């Protein structure tokens, strides 16, 4: 009897310890993700034959997020224009509440537009300057640290085509690589009040712009007109005999209550190798651009801040937003004999945040291009609407 009582007492004493061990075991979480974008567009243009009115599903995705303790991962597969491809695919390890390491294929931080994904841009489509001077997803490693006053990132990555082109064994040593960093200070950062300045810089070696068998000695900078229903190239520059690329972008974010101002300037220089036989010296190529965005909540109290994104968070459900934007981009550098074109774009967007998962957008943009070596001046007035679901 005494033995039974003693055994029972020991079991009762051990129970809290066993429960504590079970409680300390991280929970494995799996969450499905997805998005659907449905666009409609009407165009007015002197070159109307290039811009057909219509509807499209420019982006549909399915994926999954996983989390286990300090480890997390994301896999995202997208379908657009009859093509299927991988989007985000990465592992992440949270070092602490303020920092993490991320490894895989994703968009590395570079400037203010890093705060939002492609479908969450308040301007509906990202500013042309960011589309040209930033990069799409790249395979690499990124470290990020963020607190209440400061954000810093550092990335090492392969060229963008490494996510979609299969290289032969003898091509691996020719693959382009780069590194970049973003530094942000926000001395004032609270709901409805933000003052932020930042600076991003990057370096890259030459890339492959044709196929995996050609030399990695070029860079290509390109963007379509800011609409996804009609896919028409607006500006396009390919710079050959490239040695390396340096670029930077300062950023500014101001917010008071329901009003916010976002702005960035982009500068890029491609240094070039002189060919063995040259008629004229190849000068470095320079490209630049800038945008300024004014945002205002017509319905809603104030904007909120996204700590790890380094920008304003998506407005709350039920909010109505008006966004005005101006963008200028030039890919023409006569001293380098590269004529990729110049672009002006003015737009107005109305965003209604229906609920946590749905957004409706109305968008107008006036876009004018000139100075290209592949087409004459072009002008587009675009009237667009979008209904999107993201979970």
C-alpha cells in the first residue's frame, strides 16, 4: 500500500515536468495561401492597334506557409498568361524578435517599394522606375534587422535568371552575382505619424540576357506600359561589354494622419570593358529615374507602419484611399550610345479595402515614351479596374 502511495506521489510530481516539456515543444503550423487578380482595361492611344481593350487574369497563385518554432518556409506557385512558374520559395530562421535570416528565391530589400508585394502596390502597378532599376526574385541569402527606430538589410544573391534558366555544368562559374543593402531610419514612427529616410545600394556582375549558352557580359533594363491586360514594351535598353553595375536609391516617407508622401530617386551606372577592336571608346552607361506618390485616406483614420517591410502597412478593411503618382524614367544615354527611351507617367488610383482578403481598385494613367531606338513616340491613356483576393 505504501509503495502504491509513493508511486502515485512520484507520478504526480513528474506530471508537471512532462507537461512542461510537451508545452515547450514548438507547434508545427501549415497555412494555405493564394491570390487571384481579375483585371479589365480600356485604352485610348494614337497607337491603338498596340493596345487591345479586354479582361485578363494576370496573376493567380497557390502556395503554403509553414512554421515550426523559429523556422518558417514559404512555397508559392503562380499562373499567368498561360505560364506556370515558381514565385517565392524560401526558408527563414528568426534569430530573435528583431532579426532573421532568409535563404531561397524571393525579392531582396531595395528601397521603399520592398514594403509591398506586386499586387499590393497602392498605385495598382509599381512605379516604372522601380520596375526598371530594381530586380525580380533572386536566389540568395538576406539578413534583416528591424527595431522601433532603425532597419538594416544585407543580401548576397545570384542573377535573376538563375530562378528560371537551367545551366550546364560549365556555366555555373559564369553566373552573375551581386550584393545589396538597405538602411532606414525612422526617428518618428507611430500610428499616423512617420518620418523616414533611407538609402539602398547594390552591386552586380554581368548577366545573361539571351540563353544559358551565351556569354554573361550584358545587362538588360526593361519595362512594359503600366497595365497587365495589354503587354507592350515601353522602354528597353541592353548594355553590352559590361564589367559591373553599381546603383543606389535614396527614399523618403512622410505620414501624418490620413495623408502620406512617398518618394524615391534611382541612379545606376554600368561600367564597360573595351573590346579588342574598337572604333570608338565605350563610355559607362547611366540610367536614372524617380517617382513621387501622394496617398490619402478618404475613409479611414490614419496609416499604420510595417516594421519589417520598412513602409506603410496595408490600410484597414473598410478604408477608401486615393493615390496620385508621378514617375519619370530614362534609359537613354547618348554618351554611351544606348537609346532605351524616356518615359513620363501620371496616374490616379482609388483603392477600396473591402475586407481582410479583398481589394477593389480603379486606376487611370497617362504614359508617354520617346527617344527609343526600337519605336517612335507612344502615348497611352489607360482606364483600368481590378478585383483581387489574397489569403
